[in-house]
């Protein structure tokens, strides 16, 4: 039980921000090369497009980081008292042989 709580805390406090930052940095690195080719820097839209790209990058990084951390999140164990089988919450139903 305590190990599960520690794992959840580490995922929420360390893994989520770390993955979010790495993903944001990677996307921003690529967009830094692509945006000047797509939008002229003299254009009045260039600042709006840049701000939109930053907002979109933050949202994409948060969503991807959430998806990764959701897969890392420990699942609760469910006890089947009839079969004495321990299984995870998402596992298919297991029946014991009589």
C-alpha cells in the first residue's frame, strides 16, 4: 500500500513535469526551424502564429505527458474471494477450476 502511494507521488511530482518539459522542448526545437520557413518574420501574423504554436505545444506536451503517466500509474489489485486469485482492475475475469 505504501509503495503504491510513493509511486503515485513520484509519477505526479517528478515524471509528469519531466516528460512534459522534454516533450515541450523537443516540439519547440523542431518548430524553431519550421516556423520561420512557413511564416515570414515581417508579417503581422508572425507573432500571433508564434503565440498559437506555443499554446498548442504546451497543450500537446501536457496531453502526451498525461498519457505516458497514465500508463505508469499503478492499478489497484482486486481480490476474487471465490477463486483466491489476485488480478489487476483492467484484467479480464479469471475463473477458478472446480
